[in-house]
C-alpha cells in the first residue's frame, strides 16, 4: 500500500505570490490533516478535512486555506505569501478521522519564500 | 490549552548506550500519545502509539511508557546505533481538541556517535 504522497517536494516562491500544495492520502483513508513545521514554532496544526468538509482549524490567518476532493486527495493554498511562510508543510492521513487514530505522515513540501 | 514539552532539546550518546527521551504534557485528558522519528528535511515516521488506557508499548528495541496522571511519557531505545540519529517528537491527541488534531512537543535531536 502506497504511503501519503505530497507534491511538489520543494517550492521556491517570492513574496506576494500564491502557492498550492497537494496531498494524496493512503488509499482508503478519508481524513487529511495539514501541519506547518518551522524551526522557531515547531509543528503546528493548520486544518483537517474529512469527507470534503473542513472539520477543524488551527490558529492561522485566512491566507491559509484548503480543500478536499471526493477521492480524499487534499490541497492547501497559501495566498499573498510572506517570508514567514517558509516552512516544511506536512500532510497526514488517517482512516476515519476519529479521535485517537494513528496518523500517517507524508514526506512534506519544503516551501521557501524569497 | 494543551502544551507538550520535550527535554532535553538535544542529546549525544556513544553507540551502544541506552537512550531515554522524555515528554511531558499539561492536560491529562488525552486519547493517545504518539512518538515519531524525523530525519533532516523529511516527514515523520510513526514509532509507537500508546492509547490512553495503556501503560506502555514495545516494538523491537523501542519501548514507550505513559503515565497520564503525571502527564509524562518516556521513550527508551536500547543499545543505540548511529542509524538512530534523528529528531524524536512526541505528540498527544487531546480530548478537548476536535477530530484527531495532534499537539507536538519541540522534539529531542539525538546524535549517536560510532
């Protein structure tokens, strides 16, 4: 069974641009979560999607958004990029999105904003 | 608000020595606690998942304990090897957090010297 796949692996953007990251969960998994990892703040929860609905959201500005498709694949979008958005963005999936379920992480997308 | 702390932030040991990594959390109302390994620039690999009703989990050279009442978990790695060099993160799934959102500690960076 293939793991969680994130594309692209690396991205370089300039301030003010927007970016879209993609995540394909493990086959059969219906919940997808996104996390941002920076050296200063560590790993922080962005949002979670289940059955195409955003079920939970972290403390990030509205420039960060996401969506989930009927095949459970998810995308996250960051508009009007800022230097501070440079980070490793990690996606995780789980079968049912239930409390206490084990999460399986992808390798991440490393975003650099210049 | 759940807070997760890992001390020390970095640890260096000679090969063959046992590793002891600590994780503490402020709110004992958790579903589970998960230990992850992260290699530089990579995603997270799940090592052990301990449900709130369990006291410990074991996998090969790894053993993790959980004491909910004191808000602590310990990851033991027996007979460390250079390949164990990585950052180890603990994360808790809090009952008060919706869905399967995880709160992460800052991690312990481990170096095993040959």
